[in-house]
C-alpha cells in the first residue's frame, strides 16, 4: 500500500471527500441537502482494517449514521475464553486494549466565520489559540437550550476546526448545522469521515505502549496532558493523537488517513505485544462508558440513549460558558429551577440481576424517574445504570436528589422492587483520576 501524506493532518485541513458549503443567502445547496437526507446505502462501509480484524476473530456489528451504515467489531472470539466481553473489559481496566473507532463522524468546519458560528452553537468556548492544542468537549445547543449532540472540537487553524461526533449522528448534525448557521455566514462543512481512520489505545498500560510505538514523543502527563492534541509521525504516517477516550480511562485516540490505518495498526500492535495488549470491540465499551457515566445522544429516548434535544446541559450537569450563545437566554432562565437531573443508579446489594432499560425509578414509593442505559460493572460486581430523576413538584437541587432519608427503588419488569443508590457521580473513578493521570 502506497503512503500518501494525510493533508488534513498537515496543519490546516485541506483533504475532503464531500464539500458542504453554506452560501450567504442559505438557499438550498444540493451537496449539503444530499448528505443530510440521503437514503441509507445498502452496502455497509468498512474501515481499511476490516480484513485484518476479521482474520483475528472479529464478530461484526453495524452502526447507522442516518446516511449509511458501517461494520465494526462487537467483540473478538477466543476459544479459550467463555466471556469475551468480560475479558475485554478487564483488559482495558487492568492493562490496555485497542479499538478500531473509525465509525466516528469526523467533520471539517472552515471559513472566515467558522469560529463565530461554532461559538454561537457550542456550550463551551471554542475560540482558543491553535497552539494550545486544546480539545473542547461540549454540547451543540438549540435556542431552547436543548442538546442537539455532544461533540469534541479541536481548532486546527485560524479558520478551521476538526469536530468528532458519535457514530450515529452524521445526518442529524448536518441538518442541525444547516438550520443553525446564520444567514450570510461564510462557513464550509465537510464530512471527512471516510477519509479518516481512528484507533484507540486505552487502559493503564496505554502510555507505555504509545511511548514504545512513538519514542520521539513525550506522552507524560506534563508534556501531553488530558484533553490536548499533538501531531506525530509513526512509520512515516502522519497521526493526530488526541488524549481522550470513551472508555473513561487513561488513553489516546489516534487519527490518521484511512488509507494508512493498517500501517498505524501494525505499529501499534507491535508496540503492544510485549505488554499483552489485545483488540477489543464495542460490546465491552458499553460497560466501560456506562459505569463512567459517559453519555450517548439519540433523536429519541430509548434503551442505550440518555440524552435527546429535550434535555439541557444544565440538566446533564455540564458546565456552560458565560459568554452569550444561542442557548444563553433559555439556560439563564433555567438556572435555579432545574427539575430533573441525570444520575447513576446501582442496586444496594451486589447481585447478578440485569437492568434492561426503561424500568421505573421510585422515590419513597412515588414514580420519579427512568432507567436509560444499563450495563454490568465487573469491577463493582453489580449492574449500573444511567437514568433520570425528576421532582414533579418543583426544582430538584442536588440536596433533594441525594437526601439520605429518601428511599429509592427500581421497579423491574416483573414488578420486583430493587433498593438502589442514586448518585450525581460515575460509579467508577468518579473523580476522573485515571483518565487524567
């Protein structure tokens, strides 16, 4: 396979597969509309690692972004292991594991007004120096304060930004951007998802693995702190390394040209081999992110989704900038009057029972909430869930939510009541020490 320089990594982003421009008068732009409303393609997309991972026992699943579907690993078969999800979970928590996360949506947002428009849409400050290399995890909001998606944004040039979004949100986010970018704004949105492949190495051993793979780069916490990005070269391949991961542990995402992803993967797995690091899939990721209280946005509330456009950053417990943006007025009105909160739910007694999702949460016998995402925490040896609690009689300050005299239960599908804890913090590493270490 011939190497080509990943132009989108070499300073300002220039490589694109589909240009999506918003003209000054915001008349219909066919390329934008086609991307945002296209019928789902019949043939699923695959990363350039598909054949390699399939030969290593990959069990395949698919994710749909509203425009097309993409195949990715659910877990990896191993004849000597009865529970691969559990094994891959502990590989991350106790050692490290490697994921192909190329199904992420990746957008280039550029133009003279790109920064101003992102500032108007995002719940945190985007206008940061390029040299800072700061990753901003925030919410895209509507004028009512609702969350239209959670995104990670990196400024890559004075007029260019790199946005990474959950794998299911391409169509929705393109529609949101088209309807929210203001008339007259000079902004171009380009979907580069198929151009860019992503590997993630996460777990306490990940720093040692990456230091072996790229010995000229300092991966120490002082030189490469959490929520920052650096450009590096691995075996001649340009890589954008982001110190974030969806597993809630020490880890890095490695973004590179999709054509060069196999070269990067070979270098990463070679460095990982002495440490016993293995491949992992998305099944264990559900366990990892749920116990860490990392969220999943969806157009409709369903099992596995905690956030829709009906919820606000304040209800999620997310920080919101003080400078004006599209949702400022609505959020200012909500401050001090928040009636529902996102919480972690876990049974008081260690048990093998499994929440299924959409169970009812009761407080002193009254229905006050719902279980959304569920998983089993192998570390805690009990099920954990992310859900919502609401005070239907007024505000729900944390003092009310966490009142030790209140008795919380989850009503299971068969009517059984299970006594539970509720918390504003994640069930695992609640202070985020591991991912920032």
